[in-house]
């Protein structure tokens, strides 16, 4: 049992079922937890397992060669709709540039099957670092060690067993694991290895394979991604110090972000020779 109060979720204290009145702050975060009575739209967010921040999440699209910011959004820091990949899908859908064939760069936070599928459907290329695979057993088999036959709707395991894919994209090897000589490298579950396949499993597998084998893909990422990270750093800091938002609520902070990115774009363009003559703005021709 848990409830949400002014201090967040609570749970019975260790060794108690709660009936004796002993409770403690739960060592977890409730979904969409309100963390501030002053700013109820602020949320907990994690950049990594070690780094946690409170507030909002800013998202930007930037052209890697020039650093020009082409879109931005500020959202609450928690919730599936506010994740990096979900907001990137919105940027992609709002992109009105004609034609396909462009490359979209992003770190592993953008490496979801849904975003990759949307980029592929739009006729673009995703140069995105894949999310690392987790094996149930340290050093053991990952999902990429299993072969998937979408046409036959089956999955084969490293030991050569084959099982059907359910309507929910689940695969269970069950009793086949009991006497398997590879069990110790595959799972610790008493009910055998289970796999859940993403709807875009083929795209995800191809991305991980290309990242591991195609040096050109990794070279493109290493060349262009740092330029975008530099833009992010310029937005989030001034004079080497991290900026703090001045407003409460998503709408006002989003308005601040758009002004911030507009100012950075103007500074960037002025540095590239933007001038105003006879009431008209013009960008000086760039030399190689």
C-alpha cells in the first residue's frame, strides 16, 4: 500500500504492515509525482543513474554544421510523452522541409524503435547510438543472440529451440530451458527464458548491427553529435555556470527557452557575417 502526501509516497516501515502506525517515506518515485507545491508542474528527472535534477526538460533540434537551432520545446521532466525520443518524434512530424534523405543524430536516449521507425518512414536516416542491451545473466545471451523469423512468427534460441511469437509479441521457452546445457548463460528464471519483441525489432537489430560493424556510422556520429552537445551547453549555461529557470510552469519556461534559442541563433548568425543594410538582413557568402 502507498499513498501520496505532502512529502511524497509512503510505505510501511521495515518489519511493519502499517497497522501499528509505523510508516516511512517510500524509497521510490510515484509516476508523475508532484514534487513542489510552489511549482506543481516541476518533476524529478535523471540524466543518468547518478545524476538527478528537479525541474523541467528542454529539447532542441540543431543543424550540426552551423549550430543553428531549428526547433525547441520545454516539457515536464517526467512522463512517456515528455521523453527525449517522444519529443523528437514531434519535431520530426513538424519538420516541413521538403524531401527526405536527411540524417538525424542523437545519443542513446533517442534510440527507441518508435523514433527509428518514424525517421525511416519519413525517408530519413537515423544516426543514433543504440541503447545497450541487458542480459538476464552477466555476460550471457542477449536478445540479439536469438534469431527472429517474422514471416514464420517464431524465435530460435542459441541452443536451437524454436518457439512461436504470441499476439502480444511475447516468446516463452518454458520447459525447454530445464535441461538446456546453456541455461546458466541464458536465464535464472525458474520458468525459463522469456522475451518481449518490440514492434520495430528488425529496425533495432539492424541499428545495433550497423553500430557494431559499420565504421562510417560511428564516424558520422562522433563528428556531428559533439556539435549539437555544444549547442545544448550554450543553452543551459552562461559564463561557465549552469542557468536556473526563473519562472513557474511549462508555458512560461517554454517562452523563456524560445527567447534563449532565438538570441543564440542571432549571435551565431552575426558571427557568420549577418548584416543589416537598407532595412534588409543578409548573410555574407561563406568561403570554404
